[in-house]
C-alpha cells in the first residue's frame, strides 16, 4: 500500500525580512529614580520620553526597542511615578518619565507632573533632548504645551512622535503633522515631529535618525535578523506589541 506523503509545493524562497529598529535594541532596565539626588552620574547622553497617559508611550518605546516588554518595567506598581532609566550601552540612556494628565497638579508647581520631574528636565546636563509622544488624533493638549513651555528655556531639542497614525487616513495624518509642525516652529528652531505607529511599526526609521543624532551614535544600516532554519516559518516578532503589565 502506498504511503501517504504530504503534498509539497515547489520550493519558494522565504520573503525578505523587514529591517528592524536597532538603536534601542540593547536597552535594559537599570534603575528607578524618585529623588534627584539619587540620579545616576551624568553620562554621555540621555533622552527623556514623555507624554500624556494613554498617548501610546509604552507601546512606542517597545516598538523602538524592538522589545515587547521594555516598558513593562515602567508599569510595574510603584515605578509608575518614577524616572525609569534604561541603559543603551556606552554610557547612554533613555529615561521613561511618568505619563501625565490624570492627576490635577497645583498651579504653583507648573510642570505637568510636579516638582521632581520638572526640575530633572532643567538640571540634567546629559539630557540631550525630549521625545514627546502624542496621539495623532488629539495632538498637542494644554498639558503638552505646558511641558514644552517648561522645557523651552533649556534650548534643547524636542521631537514629537505622533503615534497611532494608523487610526487616521494618510491625508488626515499629514494634516495633523503639518499643523503640529507649524505650532512647534513657533516654539523653537530645533523642534520637530514625525508620524509613528506602534501597531503598523511605521515611522521608527525617522525617529531613530533623530535620536541617534542627539546621542551622537552612528546608525549602522539595520541588519535583518538571521533567517530561521529552512522550511521553518519565522515566529512573529511582535506577537503582543502592547502587552499590558499586571497591576
Ligand atoms: N491603533 C493603535 N493603538 C495604539 C498605538 N499605540 C498605542 N496604542 C493603544 O493605545 C493604548 C495606550 O497605549 P500605551 O502604550 O499603554 O500608552 P501610554 O499610557 O502612553 O504608555 C493601548 O490600548 C494601546 O493598545 C498605535 O500605534 N496604534
Ligand atoms: Mg505607559
């Protein structure tokens, strides 16, 4: 009796793998800072990530780090109100700031989240720029404006990632970007913005270029990950791109 063999089609080469973000790929959690006197020693450069709660900051960080759990640490209870430091290697860091917009802050404090983080933004010498995450559908809230006004006296650059751009049509997204850019131009010459989507994994190339320049890191052409064994389907790299941390 004939043995039933699986029917195989002609051999098809695997589709080329898409380039992946590399700049933050080595990012690993170092420490959470509650008081400024416990900040790590000044390094060669750090970028702070800020944004309203729910704007998509954790997802954007995970996308840029090509790591679905990077921002997990920032969500663990007790760490959400702290500055969370991630080491990028070579004495460079990214700093995840707490999201703002939930708690009402007394006017006297002025910075969106209060004194400590407001002060950090002013005094930290190795802070080379601010990455501000905004939801492309509701760009630039009053709190975002307050933060920009607070940061402006440092004369350091700001780059806005207009994330969730997948929720808009191409035209709507372009219009949101242009409107925002016009407003940013009024604030400072080194304020820029680009579209981003953690869902579609788009916009990371432009973000990486800006952040690499700030950090003085030369970007190597994004290396595609090595192909898996022949015939084996590569596992999806971003199966749960925005997995929520418990608690
Ligand atoms: N469609 C879409 N949803 C997103 C995107 N980024 C984040 N989200 C969703 O927005 C919500 C808030 O995201 P999160 O990253 O936790 O925001 P955070 O509070 O700023 O850290 C979650 O439900 C995410 O699934 C995106 O690029 N596209
Ligand atoms: Mg978050």
